[in-house]
C-alpha cells in the first residue's frame, strides 16, 4: 500500500514538472553584453523609444539653430556641457554635467541619460540577459536627475516649493507620461515642453470680468509644476486686451497689459514676473470703454521677440486662451 502511494506521488510530481516545462518555455539564452558608442545602436532594439526621442528637443540640442546662433556655433564652449553631455551617471546627480568630445550631433541622447559608468544602462528592471544589461535605478526618474541641466534657472527648486512635490507628482509625470497611462508601457520620450502649444495651454487659466467700469483680468497657474513660463529666459507670455470687433468690423490693435517672464541678467530694469505654481495674478484696466471687450494670453518661444514697448502678439506668438467680456 505504502509503496503504491509513493509511486503515485512520484508520478504526480513528474507530471507537474513536465507540464511546467511545456507551459513555460525555457528562457532565451543571454545576449552578450554590448559596448555602446552611439545612440543609433539602441535603435535596433528600442525603435519606438528612438523615434520618440528623435522628435524631442533633447535630440535637437546640438543642431538647434537658435542654440547655435546664441552660442556662436559653440565657440562659447560653456554651452556644450548640457547640449552635448557626457553620461549623467558618470558626472553624478547633483553635480554639473560635463561636455563630451564625440558624436555631439546626438545632443542629449540615450547614452547621456542611461549609460552607467560600470557598463549597462539605468532602467526600471534588472536583466543579465538583454544586450544593454539594464539595472533598476530609481534616480533616473527623479527631479534631481532632470535638475543637472534644468535647475540653472531654478525649475526644480520652483517645483520643490509647489504642492506637486508634496503629492509626489514629478517632472516625468507631466513631461514623460506613461504611454496610454499603463505602467507596463514605459514613458513617452518626446518630452513635450514649450514647443508644444497644446501642453502650454494646460499651464494657465484666463478669466476676465467687469468690476464697475473697470476690466479685471486674472491668470492662474493651474497646470505647470513650476513657475510659468519656466527655465529658458527667452520665453514670454503676454496678456492683451482690445474692444471686441463685432459684425465683421476690423479689430482694433491689441493693448498690452502684462508680461510673464524672467529677464536675462543684462536686462536691467526688468523684474522677474514668472507666475509660481498655483498662484493667481490679477490685473486691472480702469477705463476700457463701454462696449464688449476681448482679452487674450499669448506665448512666445523665440529670443528674437518684438519689444514690450512695441508688442505685436501676432509675430511669432501663439495664442493660448481668449475670453470675451460683455457689459
Ligand atoms: C546647465 C545646463 C545648460 C547650459 C550650460 C546651457 N544650456 Fe541652453 N538649455 C538648457 C536647457 C535645460 C534648455 C531647455 C530649457 C527650456 O526649454 O526651457 C536649454 C535651452 C536653450 C535654448 C532654447 C532652445 C529652444 O529651442 O528654444 C537656447 C537658445 C540655449 N539653450 C542656448 C544656450 C547657450 C547659448 C548656452 C551657453 C551660453 C547654453 N544654452 C548653455 C541647458 C543649458
Ligand atoms: C540587442 C538589443 C538591445 C540593444 C542594442 C539595446 N537594448 Fe535595451 N533592452 C533590450 C531588451 C531585450 C530589454 C528588456 C530587458 C527585460 O525587460 O528583461 C532592454 C531593456 C532596456 C532598458 C530597461 C527597460 C525597463 O523597462 O526599465 C533600458 C533603459 C534600455 N534597455 C536602454 C537601452 C539603451 C539606452 C540602449 C543603447 C545604449 C539599449 N537599451 C540597447 C535590448 C536591447
Ligand atoms: C533626458 C533623458 C533621457 C533620454 C535622452 C532618454 N531617456 Fe530613456 N528614460 C528616461 C527616463 C527618465 C525613463 C523613465 C524611468 C522610470 O520610469 O523610472 C526612461 C525610460 C526608458 C526605458 C524604459 C521603458 C520605457 O520605454 O520607458 C527605455 C527602454 C529607454 N528609456 C530607452 C531609451 C533610449 C533607447 C533612448 C534614446 C533613443 C532614451 N531612452 C533616451 C530618460 C531618458
Ligand atoms: C543632460 C542635460 C539634460 C537632462 C539630464 C535633461 N534635459 Fe531636458 N533639455 C535639455 C536641453 C539642453 C534642452 C533644450 C534643447 C533644445 O531645445 O535645444 C532640454 C529640453 C527639455 C524640455 C523642453 C522641450 C521644449 O519643447 O522646449 C523639456 C520639457 C525637458 N527637457 C524635460 C526634461 C525632463 C523631464 C528631464 C528629466 C527626466 C530632462 N529634461 C533631463 C537638457 C537636459
Ligand atoms: C503638473 C505638471 C508639471 C510638472 C510636475 C512639471 N512640469 Fe514642466 N511644464 C508643465 C507645463 C504645463 C509647461 C508649459 C508651461 C511653462 O513653460 O511653464 C511646462 C514647461 C516646462 C519647461 C519649459 C519648456 C520650454 O520650452 O521652455 C521645462 C524645461 C520643464 N517644464 C521642466 C520641468 C521639470 C524639470 C520638472 C520637475 C522639476 C517639471 N517640469 C515639472 C507641466 C509640468
């Protein structure tokens, strides 16, 4: 009896082991580890991520004509550091990035962001099988990591003072969101910012109303995790108003009310008017006339804007929001 039970037990175990083998394929053999000297090599296995990155400002950082003009074609070598950096995990998070000497045209590339100094790449999983040998490194998605390049104008410090920091809503949640919101799909590498007007629209809410005879305008930073606009000092956002043109009449010229912008150091006499996260700016026009009014907020990327004295919102500017105010 006992012998039979043992034999039966063994049979069950053997069957189980066989089924396990059939259901779960034997793991693929480990790929030999590769050495990476160009981000093009990553494309072979990460074509989708590569395509996203290629359309990002990061991929454009070295060839961008605005950067080349302002840096005198990188004759100003200080500009090379963040626009063609060595790997960040090599220079260290919290430290200044270092300039690289080769393949600068790749700008802020896969290797700069992912390559680890002891070989392998920083990611969210550990694998000894993939050719790039990923190692899970939480710092990769941290604000301090973005901050090695993005805190020169205090974007990370502004975020740290905001409620987003308390809530754990970080840079990547807004700029590298999970693809289709699925944690298994990885993060969008297009890294949208000021060049995407649809993203910029989500930063602010524009409101306007009559108070007595006066026009009262409010702009609230509802969607930027830092000051609006942030980082690049050439960015500017202007609030304008004018009488509303009705019945096919020609619109009157826009009248300037306010500019949100942090000036360059050499621009004496201009104040820092960035709008911090969650805050509301209020402006007034005491005598805007009797009729219906139109208020709009515009955003500009270019360092070669028209001056605040002669503002022309239609030159290089994008309209974010418009509000009509009727008596
Ligand atoms: C500490 C890192 C760092 C250094 C050094 C640096 N940059 Fe940048 N640069 C950035 C970051 C980050 C951005 C993106 C900011 C943004 O989009 O708001 C940027 C954006 C720019 C832009 C705007 C590009 C666009 O498409 O609108 C220009 C122009 C520029 N940099 C020129 C320069 C010049 C000229 C120098 C040297 C004097 C320089 N940068 C040095 C980090 C740096
Ligand atoms: C020969 C193919 C191949 C090449 C080339 C390659 N990878 Fe990978 N990589 C893989 C595979 C396969 C995985 C998935 C490993 C896993 O999930 O177990 C992976 C995983 C990763 C991960 C982690 C994914 C995660 O979910 O966290 C990162 C980051 C990564 N690769 C970056 C790179 C970078 C950057 C390069 C170029 C420097 C590169 N890879 C080149 C095949 C490759
Ligand atoms: C500006 C820095 C930066 C650049 C440039 C960059 N990555 Fe990433 N990458 C990240 C961050 C941040 C994550 C998210 C990590 C996390 O979720 O913890 C990530 C995640 C990944 C992952 C994990 C899966 C996924 O899709 O999110 C892979 C694979 C990857 N990157 C490959 C690449 C490749 C290939 C390139 C070049 C084509 C590249 N990355 C360029 C910062 C960068
Ligand atoms: C090695 C330096 C470096 C690191 C690290 C870095 N960036 Fe950038 N980033 C840049 C530079 C340089 C530019 C501007 C490139 C240009 O326009 O020429 C830029 C541009 C951007 C933009 C602006 C896009 C636009 O439309 O103008 C966003 C958003 C951005 N980065 C987000 C991030 C986030 C989020 C992280 C962290 C996951 C990060 N970056 C890490 C250097 C860096
Ligand atoms: C709650 C969402 C949110 C969070 C969190 C967030 N951002 Fe932004 N970010 C935005 C929006 C919206 C804009 C466009 C308006 C603006 O320029 O302020 C923007 C703009 C930017 C720009 C300017 C792009 C340009 O072209 O000038 C950079 C650079 C940037 N963010 C970097 C960061 C970094 C670094 C962090 C983390 C410290 C971060 N952001 C956190 C929403 C967010």
